């Protein structure tokens, strides 16, 4: 499990059916994984990164990474890996996460 991979998650807290999520961090020592949820609903006012479907990401329709919806779940709650985001898409997600968390370059050095 690596950052940028897209997995399925079925979690009654967020959806009644399996939905795609993007791995942000694998916390092996805690048996948990940090994720951003994906949605097909576009909100222009939200901090979301657009991802068009490709064979390499495994998505069936245009989706949006919801940087404002960060969740941590146990690894066994994930279904299967369906693909992964490109480096450019992950860079955009990282920028949105840093902005939402008000992280600056000084925080990261």
C-alpha cells in the first residue's frame, strides 16, 4: 500500500457501497491508513482535485479527491487496489492538503 494508490472502501460512516479513496499515508505500526475520499460530485467552491478516468487509475467516471475529507481507517477495511494517481495529481492533492492544514514551508523544514 503506497501513497497515491486508489483503493475501494466500504464504510457505513461514508457510503453504503464501496467507494474509491486515495492513500495518503500508511501507518503500519498502527495497522491504519490515512485516506482522502473521492466523489463524482463537483463543487467549485471546495478544495478538490479533478481526476479523469484512465486505465491506470481504474476510475469509471470523472472524480474529485476531497482533500477536505481526510479519514483514517484500519487497513482491513479497504477492499482492493484499483489504480493510482499520477505524480502531478498527487502534487495537486499535496498542495490542497497543505493549504487546508495551513502548513507552510517552515512547518515542513
